[in-house]
């Protein structure tokens, strides 16, 4: 009887050990168009429904997940050192809540940035759902040097990219889901050609995309429709002065430049005889690294060109060998203190010797 009980207990332990612990679900993304397939039209704009599951949801956490459409290569994930413009590229768009739908921001529940989310919230169970507009099989973006690059999704694999938002690297929320391209019907609205401004990183708007129509400003042909914004990437460093230019405005009109919907601004700037402007904007010390957006707003034409660009951390730390006020080496104050101490010691010694001589009795003559 005792042997049978021992054998039964051993069998139960063996079964318990053979049952694997439940694995944590990996991030997974599903994509479908209005016809139910994970495809986009190569010529016309396509709105995709994008759903995620298995994502990490951090209640009250900063940021969330960015949802892009683009291409990746190698170890593209930011958590593995991947960099935008080199290891992954995506359709540029404004980071504002009412952008053209090429990019979405899905926030953590209760996040301090949830007010800027345009893709909903990641539920506690790691699920979320949003829509994403694909402008066609080709789009323009910029590389790390600010050079304009065209991506052809008929030559490279493109798809939906998810990464941690606001510069937060989160390996659990990084994913790439390929999307195929095939004709979905000629009744769709044609996608506009990518903007031609090199190194601008401006959004490649789709004039016929459903989400783009409401955000397009009304302006005379050749004015607002052609306005562009360009930044000098070498000046996009935290704490420094950002240099930018614009073109396509009405000659003489007033133009205002705004960073991230009000983080910083400059203007009004007066457009030149050819509709061009140039200006500088001080990047606040508290500016975070990562992708930001600069918007130019023309008062007369209504033009609002935007440009997405990365801001880098200041690579030059404060000098530890100079004094901020006069540029003197750090050892100079210590030298003055040393000299003062020597002078004080000499004065004390001299006074002591003098007092001693005064008290010494005079010798008889």
C-alpha cells in the first residue's frame, strides 16, 4: 500500500513537471484592408486596419507605441541599436494628433502623453487597434545625413512597424509585419507623388486619402500646395539653435515657425520676393531626443508645410577645465587661495617677531 502511494505521488510529480509554464505572449500585429486582406494598392492610397496583441501595457507609463509603415533591414530594432534612416525607414508625417494618418501613436493607459494619442490606448491585456494610411508603393524619407531617399516597396519588403514611443526603447513592443502590394481596384483615390524637397523629411501626403482631405489647407494653386519646409540636420541638437528654411509662400506674407505644437516658436518672418523664408529657432534645454516636427504657417496663403526630423543629444559636455565667467582654468582660484595663505602666514610671522623684539630688555651701554 505504501509502495503504491509512493508510485502515485511520483507519477503526479512527473506529470506536473512535464507541463510547461505558460509562456508570455509575444507582440503580434494583424493587418487588413477593407477587402479583408493584408494588402495595399501600389498606385492608390489604402487605409489599413491594424490590430496588436501581446504588447506590454504599462499603466501610467510614459509614451506607448508608434505605428509606422515602412521597411526594415538587419537588426533594425531600436533596442538592438537600430537607427531611423539607416536600419528602418517609414512614411513621414506630423506627430500632431490630427496628422494625415501615415503615423499613429497608441498610448499607455493613463500616460502623461495620452492626450496626443491618435491611435487609441493599449489595453491592460496588451491589445490595441487603429487605422493606418499607406500612400502607395513608393514614398520619400530622409537618411541620417538628411538626404532625401525614395523607398520602393515593390523592390524591398515593406510593412507595419511598431516601436516604443517618445524615444523609449522597448524590445517587447517592437515588431514588423510585412504587407503585400496588389491592385485593389481603380475606384480608389490616387495617391499624391511624394514631396520633392530633398533633405526635408516632409510628409508625403495623399491627396485622395480619406484622412488627408480634412487636414489639407485651402489655398491658391502654386502657393500653399507647393510650400515646403527644410531643416539643417547638423543644427538639430538639444540646447542649440535650429536653422530652417521654407519656400512656396506668398511673397511678403508673414510666416510663423512652431516646434511640436508650441514647444518653441519664432516669428513672424516675412517671406522674400520668391516666397522664401529663413530663420533660426532656439531648441529648449528640456527638448527630448528623437523625432520632432517643425511646422511653418503662412498667414496669407494658409500654407502649413511640416518637416519631421531627429533631434540629437548635445555631444559636447560642459568643460571641466574652464570658468564660465572668464574662461580661466580651474587651478587659478586655488592658486590665489594658496598665495593668500602664504601672505597671511608671512604677516603673522613678521608681527610675532616684532613683538618679541619689543619685549627684549635693552643691553647696558
